[in-house]
């Protein structure tokens, strides 16, 4: 979880500071991928706990 938060911080920093739109869009895509993976992981953990 801590690694994910660090990745979010880095990507948000890139989005705020970058003047290149392609770089900003790529950073948003990475954030979406991380969010999707962590959601899938937490859902899987929840199912295993049942």
C-alpha cells in the first residue's frame, strides 16, 4: 500500500509540473492502472476472507 501511495505522489507531481500533455496523459493512465489493480486485489482479498 505504501508503494502505491508513493507512486501516486510521483505521478501527481509529474501531472502538476509537466508542460507536455502526452506525459500528463500517460501519468493519468498509470494512476488508473494502479487504481484498477489495487481494487482487483482488495476484492480478491475480500472474497478469500469469506
